[in-house]
């Protein structure tokens, strides 16, 4: 899922400085699961913003809503009936949701309340870690199910750099070396010979460097 | 025991401090509290096993938010005490009252009142 | 009844009621000085004047004496009244300017400075109201004092200004005097003798009418006829006048009642050993030598010194405090040969609490052996020693000497080096033992049951709760000295046996309550009824209840408000029901005392009126207001309004909740076929319930198969055989051997357990209403002291087997060494295995019995033959068994020298290293739980660090697990000897029966509920629930079983989608309270 975390409250306050009537929109999708933008966070952030503004002596009215998903057009309609009564929307969905809202409600300024960080997993309750950089060219079949693009700080494709020591990464000694993990996993699987297969230079055209990507399924299109 | 404590202490009862929501803490300040404290069981003695340990973490989180919005995290505290410790309850009530008196009224009360909607 | 109007408000009162009392009913306060509830009013002080504006006698009148008439109109606040009262106070102040009570009254009525000069140069406190004189005459029938002289020399005095000879020093005059003018010393030469409070160990005093102890059930006061003036002199009777509900009945007599019962349980408890038995410690002679129970009261916040640690001689705070253990225990010189079992732990606890209270206190405990044999006790003892700095000195103290001037106490003891040292202490606590009381001995005699030589009830180790008389059972310290967990567990155990005898009659004496259907309130706007309680003077004396009532009327959704003297009284319940119906109320708020005691009563009342019991809120304006803000009446009233406003706000959001009734599967599953499991299965089956008993081995028996004799019984194997026979042949017991539990679902009353059993591992499922865990423990296989490397080294259990099977020729064994605490009380396994000391003594005695010439050494750290087992320790020492103490730091060394076993150990008594060459080295090995991790995971049961199952509460719920419907007994709980396991098995039976005896269980109410629409299936609830209740259901959303949810609300607090609400404690209800609390503009 998409993992995000709340922006510092002072940054948000700065963004909405000039408004006194806003919508705070959460999302019941990924950001609920990673506790960044669900209904609970909507309540807490709204309360915090009101407190801050009360402290500044500047009134603010906040309409609290949680949309089913901000990345599907139908769900964005949930706020259509009252959106014009408000000066701005603060969305705590992922970057996709924020943009989609902005596209849908062109007249209303949209602000992001969270930073969208990565595609990842719940490592344990309260801990999320990155697993995928959506490069569009999956190589997990070659690397024992561990992504070198994501897990190696340098996204190396053919083994570790010279900075791998004691299984840790030189970029951040607290991070496990991606290639050490790949090696260990392959060894466990009895497939160490995979290590010798040279992975060719990556084709980054499928990745984000080539501009916004698009997938069309003709069979599904209406 | 009927030990006396300051009248400004008002209690909102929860089944366990594990039910404490960061939102309740913030809302209390929004509604006009000058200080809030959570009184939980002694650590290790939670009737529901770990509620008071979870509560302490949430209180810490809420303190951080209160710092960020300029209310001040020192207006929020968590104390552990057992039902048998009447004098401890009074001691905490006095300690917290003193602390809040020193800090003065909540900064938002010195400003204009603000409307919110949900 | 008569109707009158006071300050424009109408009130109806009984005929004969005074205007003062009528005003009180309206909550109008009239100041008084000479008025006393129990005396005929005299109207002497004139402070209570009111103006009669309509009626026969118009003008100013004393309200305390004016009897209300029909149609009377009274003003208590007119200008004339105020002026008159002002004058009264001013004149009184003129005479007694220094009396605080008058100064207060002056301030209240608004006199800021006196208009007149001081009348008398000397200090005068008496206002000549005559209350004292009237009390002495009218109430006490004594007449020791009266008014003497005239005019300005008028005063209250005994005749001729001499000391009175008739005064009974009751002190009533002192008590009633409103200004503190009476001094008993000036009236009589008799010295008042305050009544000592037994509950406070006679360190504090009490009145003649009193609560026997704060936790008394029922919590009603009693009158001590020995000291009560009413019973002594047919006088007084004040308590009768004061008691609002008229509960005082002087003519109550003891009655003899006959009850037909099927079984009897004896639980008469114990007495403390008389400290005078040990005269050498100077109790009674030295004020600063106190008993452990006295010290317990001294520590208590509700005790004689309000929890400040003081010593009796001079009320100073002691610094050096010593405890002397085994006072009247383990002492044959005073016929108390047994160990009292609890004193080591209570002394440790007292030392810790004392230290927590005043960190300057330096506690020292003089002991013989530290007996921390209970679950978790050794860790507690170590914490006392290492973290709190409690000093433990192993030495028996022979006497205490007092220093006459300082009243400090000198104790001589032998230190580690063997030198005699004298040390001075500020306070000495005697750790008194337990002894059966004289009355329980008499009881035993009356019932014809046998007691032992100490007076404890006789039982045998295989029937630990049965007395010598069938149908009479025993529990607690009358059976033997024991701590709380064993007492509670034995109490449940005796209940099991007692109810087994009469199980056929179960449920025959019950009458069921029937309720009319609940009214559907959906779609209705909240209509709230508010009842504000005076609680006599408990609330009304501090909080202005009428003002709170008036205020409540102004709040949103409030449709009805009333005040009651006692909202909990029977007639108020009737009234509440009527009011609900008449006013079509759909929510009720009671502002009174604590919901802990009274919520169920009010919930029942509204239910009887057709409202769902959850449509109720309570504001605790007593415990949280009047009781704790007594001296701040105005602020207390303001706070009471706040609390009421909060309750009303929350009440607007409460919703009806339905509890579900689910049928109970009347079958038990017992896991484990050892002694505990078999005893539990038989117990349940004998009560008439079906039982499935699962044993993972091929055979039943467990550890019993290795146990042949105990200190008290030889026939263990016979007992086991009969137990197995009875279990196997019982028509209600299904025995599954070779069984492994593979799955487990359900909740109390409705469990389903999957078992793979038999050689083919066939799967079957058992449905059952309760579960008893008796998975047991086993002897730890040592890795130390050459065990496993040399055949001459063995465990106690192995030795016992070899002796019984004649595999050892004891005639040829000259020297045996036993080492205690092998694998116990070490950092990896910090607990005491409880039964190894007695096992070692049992086997040592057996060896001595077979070969009296043999030398048997027991190397120990503390001998823990607690309770009556101590007699066997004495017997062993008499039999010549040699006990050598060793420290954890200096463990015995074991090696093989020239083929012979050699054990070396430092003997602290000799101060030398002893070298022994035993033919047998027996290790008293720890008891460890049997493999139970998988079961714990399947059933989601908590375990201690050491792997024993963790009960719901160590002391008060020793056989319940945290999950309802699952109970625990035997070694799976903690190490314990056979009799205690059997007693605990019976306790588990009893607890299980409380559930099985019902046809249905009620579930739901204040539990968490998931809104599937909002659920993001994030698993947060699944992870945070301490009881593993939430799961993701077939519809792909979280689900919480109402029957399993304990209602803590953790999941609701953490759900990131706000999809979970704890019913009756929902966000909107809590936040409504918080908003209402601060909505100041409404006040």
C-alpha cells in the first residue's frame, strides 16, 4: 500500500494561513491503514488546527470528512454538494488523492496534509517499511523475492557495493544491505547460481523518469 | 477516605486508560481545559493487561501535538496510581493544579472564542 | 399533613413539624446555635427567627420551636428577619468576640465590623445557650451542670463551683457546645476513658455507635451496649433522632434462628498469637514494641495516625525499624510448633511500604528462614532486599531491652562472622503468627469435628477440605495457616464439595424476576429525568441541592427534575418509576453517589419502568464533590452543577443496548489427566455435569505415578488407582488419552475444541461450556552436580522410586547428601518450587527409618516447611538429619575423588568448610511447567515468564484465567504439593459450576462494535486487543464477538478509521461530557 505520514502542523498552518473555512478530507484507503489519513487522523488534525488557530486568535471552521477513496472519481462526489461553501480543501490522502481532488474541484484550492512516502508494508503495528519503488520493470524473480532497486540504497543490480559490511549498508548502518539479504535468501533457496546471472542495465523508461505513466486495459474500458 | 482536593479537578470516567483517544485529550483543550491529566492504574497492574501502557504512549503523542500548536505539552500529564491510593490521588490533584496555576490559563482562552463544526 | 409557604415556595409537611424542619425540606437554610436535633427546641439563642407574614401569630418567631400550621406564610429572608439576626449576632459577639463560629456567622450575614466595645475583658466563649445543660439533663438524665448566678455573672457550672460527683464523663456537653466553651476538666475529676477501637488495634478511639470496620458487609453501624448511654442509663437516644431513615432500633435482640442445610462450611479464620507468650520481647512493657497488626494499622492511611509512620511512645517518626519473625510460630516453647506461613511475606511487604512512605526508614528483618514459597514471592523478596535495601539478618532474637530515656530498643544478634552485636532500634515490630481462636475450637467441639494438637481442623492430604464429620467442610486458616491465594482457592474448593452434596436441589429455591417489555424509544428526542440526591447530609450538607436541581431544569433535553433525601430508598424507586411513565421520560440521570455501588439499583428501576437499562447516567456528586470539598460549599455546589451538566450531556447520546442470552453447553473440558485433572473431572461429574478429560499420554495419572508416599500419607498409589478407576467408570466422564488439542474456538458457555486422539490420531470435536486447564508440571532434569554423569546422583523423585522398588539397599548406605534449590531460586528460574523442602525431609526420614545409623545431610538455602509441615522439619532434626545452610554465591562443590563422590560446602554454623563423601547425592530439583506453549497460543492464555499459566488475579482470583469460562489448577498454575493441587482442583470445579449451573449466559452491553462500512481491514484491532478477540470475518471486515470482548476499549481508541466504538462509552458520549464541562456560559 501507499505509506504516508502527517506533515508538520506548522507547515499545514502556513498553507491554510489565509482561510477561515476549510474542508479537511481523509481517505478510507491506504492512508487509513497506515494511520496517516483515516477518520481518526482527520479528527486529531482538525482539533490540532483549531487549537492552533484559537491560539493565534484567528477563527477557522473545519468541515471534517472521510472519503471512501480519493483515487476514484465517484467517491470524490461525496463532497460536491457543499464544496463551494468552503474556501479550501486540505486533503490527507496520498499524493494521488490530493491531485485527483484538485482535478475534480478546479475552483477550490487543494492542500496536502501528509507527505506521501513510499509503497510499503506494515512491518509490525506502528512500523512501516518500503518494499517497492514502482519502477515498472519487476525483477523479483531474479533476486529471491527481494527488490534490489528498493532495498539497495544505490539500486545496484548485480551484487553489493564495497560498502556492505557485516550485512549492513554503508549509506545507513541501521539498514540491512539489500544484496546481503538477496544472497542469504538465495542460499536458503539453494539457488545461489542466480547470483551469477548478470542482470542487464536497467530500462528506466518504464520508471518515473519517463514522465507520468498510464495503463490502459481495452478489455475493461467502457 | 474523603481527603480533600482542589474543586477545579473534574473527572471523566473511562473503563480503562486504554480507551484514551488522542482526540479526547485535544478536544478537552479545544473546549477550554487549562490542563488535563490521565490517571491510570499502576504499570503492570492494568486490569485489561496493557491499557495503561498504551495510554502513556498516546499521552506522549498528544503532548507533542500540543507543543506544536502552541498550547504546551506540559499542560497534559499521565499519572499512575491504584484505587487504594487515596492520598496519591490528592497529591497528584494538587501537583497538577499547582503546575497549571503556574502556567496560567490556557493560551486559547485569552483569545477570542472560535467556532468549529463537524 | 399541613401545607405552608416559605419564601413564596409551597411545602407539605407532617403535622407537628417545625418551621425550621419545613424550611430544611425546601433546602432553605436557617442558622441556629442552640438547636440540637435530639432535644426539644427551646428558642434560646433567637438566631433562627423568621417572620410570620400570614397566619394567626404574625411577627418574628423562633423557627426551631414554631410548629407549622395549615396556610402559614413565612419569610426567612425579609429585611426584618435579617436585622433581627444581625442584632443577635452582634450582641453575642459583644460577649464572645473571639469565638470563630460567631465570626463566621457575622461574616455570612454581612456584619463587617462590630458596633460595640468588648463586653468582658477576659476571653469568654460561653453564649449561655444552655444546650449543654439541656443535654446533660434532658438527654443523659444526669444534671451535673446548670446555670448559676444572675445577670452578668451568669454562667454554666456544677453546683457550688465544685467538681461534680454525678458527672458520668460522657462528654455530651463538650460535643454539643456550639462555641467550644465547655471543658470537661472543669466539671469533673473523673478522667474520661475513650473507647478503644479494636479494628485499629486499640491505637485509636471510637464512639459507642460505630462501623466495626470500614469494609464491613453489610456496611451498617452497630451499637456497643457496653458503653452506650442509652443501654447503660436508659438515657440519650440521640442517634435515633438523627437517623433520617429511622433505622435505629434499640429493642433489637439477638435471635436464634434454625436453618435447614445440606452441608456446612467452616471458615472461622484465625487469631493472632498472643504476644505475651513471648515476654522476653517486652510487648505491653515497651511502648515501641508493636505487633505486626498494629504496624499494619499504623501504615494505613485510614489508621490511627492517618498513615504517618509514628512510634507510640512519642509520636516521632522512627528511622530504624526491626521486625522479629516467628513470634509465636515455629516455637515449641509456647506450643506453637508450626510455621504461620505468611509472616515472612507480610513483614517484607510492611518493610517495603514503610520505606516507600518514608524513604529515611531503615528496615531490618531478623528471621530464621525466609519462606517466600508463594507464586512470585521470591522475586518480591529479592526486590525488597536489592531494590529497597531491606536488611535481612538470619538470627533468632532472644530478647529486647529498652533504653529507659529514649525508649529505643536494643537487640543483640549474631552477625555473619559469628560475633554478638548489639544494635539500637527506634521501633520493633513483632511478626505474630496465626492461631485458631478459642471460639473456633468451641465451634469444632459443638460440631463434633476433630482438631489437631494446635487446634487446627483435622483433614488429610487427600481430602484437604473435608473434616472428620461428613457434610462439614473447612477452608482458610482454620485448616492450617495459609496465605490469601490458598485461602481463596480452598474456599472455592470447599464450596465445590459442599454443593456437590446438595447438587440435586440446585435451582429449586430460586424465584425469577419478570420484566415488562422495553419501550421502543427510537426516533424520540431525548427527554431526560434528573434526580438529585441529598444523601441525608452527605451531599446536602455541603452542596446546595435545591440550587443544583433548579439549575438542571435549565439544561437542554431535561424534562423533569426532582431532589430526594435518599434517591436509593425504596419509595424513591417507586416514585422514579411513576415519574418516568407520567412524563414519558426516555433517559434518566441520577446525581448522587458512586455508580460502583448504586448504578445497578437505578438501572433495575428504570428497567422496571420499561426503559432499557443503558438509558441511564450517573453524576457522582458525593465521592467526587461533597465528600472531597467539604469546606468549600459554594465551589462544591458549582462543581456539582458541572458534574450534572456533564451527565445530562452524555445522557442525551446514550442508546439502548441489547444483551444477548446464549445457551450454555453443560459440559466441561478438562485438559490434563493428572491428580488435579482427574479430581476436577470427578468433581464436576459428581455435580451432574458431563466432562471430557483429555490426557496427552497413554495413561492417566501424571506425576502421581511417581509419587508413592507423602509426609502425611503412604497410600498414594492406591489412591491413584481408585481415582483412575472412578474416572474411567464414571458414566458422565469421557476419557480421551493420547489426545492432542489442535483447535479451539468459542467463548464462555460455548467452546468448541478439536482433538486428535488415539493411535490413528482421529479428529473429533468437543462442545463444552467451560474449560479447566490442568496440564501440570514436572521435575526439572538437572544439568548441575554431575547429574546424568554418575549413577549415584539422582533427583528426589528418582530416589523415591528406587526406595519403593527396593533398587537401593538402604542398609548399606551410610551417608546421603541432599542439595536443595537445584534449578530453583536462580536467575534463570527465580521462583521457589515450594515442595522440594518437604520432599527432601520426607525421603530423609524414610532413609533414617530404614537405616537409623545412616548420616543424612540436607544442604539448603532456606528450609520452607511452611504451615503444619514444620512439625516434620522438627522431627527430621530430632531424628539426627543434619541441615547445612549455603548461599547462592557459595554453592556446594561436587566432584569425584578416587571414584568416590565428594561434596564440599561452607558450614556457617561451624564456620568451616565441610567435606562429605556420600554414597548417594540426591538433588531437590525444581518443578517446571510441562510443555504448554502451543496450548497457550491456541487458547490465547497468558503465561508467566517461567511458563506457568497466569491467573486473572494472583490473590483474589487464583483459579480463574483472564478469559472467562477457563479455569486453572494444579502444577500448571505453580509448584505445589498434592493436597494443595487437590484443593485447587476442587476450586476450579466450583468456579466452573458457577457458569455451568446457568442455562444461559448474558453477553454484550458495554462491548466494542465494528461498523463494517468504515472498516479498512487494517488489522490494528486484531493486533492491539489484549485478549485477541477481533478477527476478520468472511465478509472481509473486522468482527468482535460480544461474548469475548472484555470492554476495555483499546481497539476503539486505536482504530484509524474510527470504525470501532465501545458501546455506552462512544466518542460522542465522552466528547459531549468534555464539551459540557467547559460550557461555562450556561451556568
